[in-house]
């Protein structure tokens, strides 16, 4: 049904898989659209009680498709807004959403994991904001979600430095819900989903509605600024340099000018 999104339902648990392992599940506009459709579909399907979002292969997702970015002269407003809508779809969904973070969740992948209600990680899996590595300010509501969990000071640090946050530290910061034992990520995520299945899901749906309506009130205003900034930064010399450096597998050399100047 979708090209790079797989969806299955078993015993009330839907699994949505970002499935482009050759590119570490890097996301393009079509994948964001399909992900939103899959989440909305699961949200409306009576057979689905709990949703698990994960990535195929070694990593959850490497975020926006940098190889595709190399072909752009700018990042479109439509793509930028789609990123924010994708993580909002997880937040708006009335079913509990668990991000099963296999390997790395980078950039937009990190934003999506943070848009979920729960994150199950392993000691070796990590959340990596990554945006500043490619001279971008952020998307997928990443700053908004992060700020809700760790506060502004830690958000500023994680966004500016793009330091990876591994399982145990993520747990300490409140970013991870559970850290599964090595090799047990799927088993422990499923056990967590089954635990949720036994909870009063109607009341949890109302809790989610309340979180969304109260704590995400200004999300769309935020999202528009996020998209405008992504467009400006996507046209900057620093971003061009970062994308070229990524493809050439070398460290970028930033020119230190304000992002958005050419
Ligand atoms: C609009 C949205 C914007 C954003 O999200 S901005 C943030 C963009 N994302 C990043 O900056 C993260 C970039 N990727 C990485 O840092 C690493 O990857 C990982 C930590 C995720 C995984 O590392 P490892 O397991 O060592 O894999 P590997 O050798 O780096 O990559 C394997 C193949 O995957 C391709 N790939 C990785 N990330 C992306 C990406 N974001 N877009 C497109 N392709 C990607 C590589 O190039 C390579 O491919 P080949 O084998 O052909 O050389």
C-alpha cells in the first residue's frame, strides 16, 4: 500500500515500520506523507489499540534524506511542514504510540521518536538531534517535543551540539521510557505494549487529547516558524557544505555566518 512504510496488526498492536534500510530509513516527502496516512489509518481502525513505530534494519531512521537534499537548491515549505505534521500525527492519535528505537534515531527520526508517547531504547540505541551537523535548525517539531521533556536548557545543548543520547542517559533525562536488555528490544517493547493493552484505553485516549489540546496549543504557530527557518537554512552555504561533506564522508567546514546568508 505504501512504498517505504510497512504496517501490520496483530492482537490489537499495530506495527508501523519505516522501511528503507539501504538509506538507514532516511525520509523524503512521500515517506512523511505515507507515515501520516498510516498513523491516521491506525488511529481510526477499531482493531488497533496500541501502535509501535520502528525502523527496518540497524537504525530507527537517519532523518531527512541528505542524498535528496544534495539535489535541492532549497528545502520546500511543503516538505518542512510535512515533517512537523508527521510527528504531530503521533501526538494527536488517540491510541498510545510507542517508538521502538533500534540503533540511531537521527534528525527527523529523532523528532518522530520524540513525538511518540513512549520510547523504548537499548543501552546502545541513541537519540541524535543531528540537525546542526547539517547546518539546519530542526524540523519534525523536534525542539517543541524535546523542550516538553527535558526543558529549554538541555534542549539548547542537544540541538546546538548534536550530542548522541544513549539509552541509560536517555532514561535519566526522561527521554526513554524503558531501556531494554541487549537483544531484547522487540520482546520488551511488545511486553510494554501488552501492559498498555490491559490499561483503560478510553481514559488514556482522553489523557492524550488533553495533552494535545493543552500542551500543544501553539504547535502550529511553532511549526510555521520551524518550516520558514528550515527553508532559509536549506538555502545557506553552510548547509550546502554540510551536505557535500556528508556525501564525501568528511568533516564540514562551516563559514560561521548567520544561517540563511549565502
Ligand atoms: C528534512 C529533514 C532534515 C533532517 O532530518 S536533518 C538530519 C539529517 N540526518 C543526519 O544528519 C544523520 C546522518 N546519518 C548518520 O549520522 C548515520 O548514517 C547514522 C548515525 C544514522 C548511521 O550510521 P551508520 O550505521 O554508520 O551508517 P552509515 O554508514 O553512515 O550509512 C549507511 C548508508 O545510509 C546512508 N545514509 C545515512 N544517513 C542518511 C540520510 N540522512 N540520508 C540519506 N542517506 C543516508 C549513507 O550515506 C550510507 O549510504 P552508502 O552506503 O550509499 O554510502
